[in-house]
C-alpha cells in the first residue's frame, strides 16, 4: 500500500523538483519569507525561520485607495502581489450589506453616525459614493476572499448576516474560496456549526501575550482558538514580538495570520497543514518546495 502511494506521488515530486531547478523559476509576487517580514516590521529575532508567507490585501489595496472601497477591492483582485482579498461587512439601516470596517463614519468621513443607523443611499452620499455594497462587488472578485463579519453585539443579527453572505457564496459556488472571520467567538462558532465546509478565523488585536511573552499566556490563546474551533488565528502585527512562542506552540491544523491597519496581511506557513484556504495539499506542497528552492536566490520587491 505504501509502495503504491509512493508510485502515485513520485511523478508529482519529480515535476516539483524540475520546476524548482528550471530556468526562470521564481517566487510569486504574493510570497515572501517570515524573516523578511520581521525585518520589514523592525522586529529582531534570534532565530532564522525560513517559513514561507502568503500575502493578502487587508481591506483591499488600502495603501493606494480608500479602504474597503470598490477601487481598493478591484485593484487588489487584479494585483499579483496579493493572493487573497480581505474586507469587512455589516448592515445599513435598510438591511443592505455594506463593505465598511468601523461602527461609525467618524474616522473616515468625520461623521458620528453609526453605519447601521443610515440607509445605503445616505451612506453613499456621506462617503462621496465611496462605500461599496457587498452584492455589487463580491461577484467581481476572482481571488480568494476573507470576509470579516463586523459583529454589532446582537447574535441574531450577526447570524442573519452570516446566512445572507453564505447564501450568496453557495449560490456562486465559491465556498472553497471563502474564509469567514470575526472578532466575535459566537460568530465563529455559528459558522463552524452551520457551515462546517467553510474555514473560519478568530481575530485578535492586542492580548496579554502580546507584551508578556509567557508560555502559559500563548498556550491560553491557542486554547481559546480551539474552543471556537477556528482554523486561523488572526492577529495584529504587534504580536510579531511574540513570534517565537506563537510559532513554537502553534498546533498543527491551526494557522497564524497577521494583519496591520494598512494593506498588510499574511499567512505564515510553518508546516504543511498551513495553507491558503481552498488550496489542495498537492498545490500547497508544490508551493512549499518551490519556495525552498527559489527563495535563497531572490528577495520580494
């Protein structure tokens, strides 16, 4: 049985090795290394990790366009430096799903009103037409997407929002291309219960382990992740200061993702269980071997 399995995968392994040594073999623009990320973020480390990272666009190409706008999302979808696109969703007063991060319009538009207290027409006027409606932009995105459910603290409303998003995802047969994430553990549990085929991410910003690098605190963080049965631990880049413990105690099957308030977002591939959602193990293995072969000869620009 083992011999049969080896015979089946041997041609694939040979192709991977030939691809790696073939002239012009390069790391794709959306791949970089954890060591390079730590250097760019100004984080010192005693360890050279050699782990591959897959880059995504946080709130779209928000370094060039207004975050979560149609322009930011479509630009990211067309840009080869991003393997996936992340955006946030919540309801307007008239129950239109809008792509917007904050609870209110204050930070981006200087208005104290809450998104949920305004109709889509009012939001469009207040943002100069920049706010995007989910049903208008989601069908245009071809890359994998990370959809963050912006919980308003009402479980019934959150679940209704998840259900409406998933009806659209399933209707377009994009369930393998979607990750649903939230800062709300209730949302993550609900998605896992009702839509077990869809991977989930639990979002954290700052935790006790961010600044107190104690083993017990990092392990507790992973325990909390496991309680929700989320697949991805999604943390602000400030948590890179605790990268040694996060990498050491990461359980197999749980994947680290880091994000910043600009367009920065990346998946850390410590082992072969860490993959971009929807990718097969064969594709993941190919990417792993290609990165190991090609990365010593180039740096991401």
